[in-house]
């Protein structure tokens, strides 16, 4: 599945993999050395994440039930935590993937 920003028409991710069961959600990106450009991990349900034991920074997008961006955390380094009230799922991408200002709270995401 791919993901676009409805406001700008820009592609946010070419390939989105979903982690929606307890095992895939708990593992997430742990153990990975990097995440290829254009790829993302969607974790559902989820309103908080951590980057403990991770090897690289990630861009994090918190999204509500209507696929609207609640919060964006760019370049979240390893050994950090983040959360967003009202988020229903989280999208994790390789750090630096999101253009500055290209995705802001309130933007509508379209998953195809």
C-alpha cells in the first residue's frame, strides 16, 4: 500500500507495511539496520512509541481514526519516547524522509 498527503498531493511513502498484531507491533523496526527510502511501517493501534535499542533515527507520524495527522516527530533518535493524544496509529519512516513542512498536523493521509 502507498500513502499520499491529500493537501499537497505528494507521495509520503511508496510502500507501507502494517504491523497490527501483538507480535509485529512489539517488534516494529527493532533489529533493523535501516529502513529503505520510500518505505514505512504503520503500527495500529498505537498512540505512543519508543526507539529503545534502535540503530537509526526515524520520522514519526501520529494519525487519528480519520487518517488525519495529529503530530509529526522528525528525526527521532534512538533511546527516545513520543506519544500523541488522539492518535489511533503511528507511521514510522527512515529519519529525514519527510520534507520540512511537507506534512503538518491536520493533513489528511490517503492510503492506497
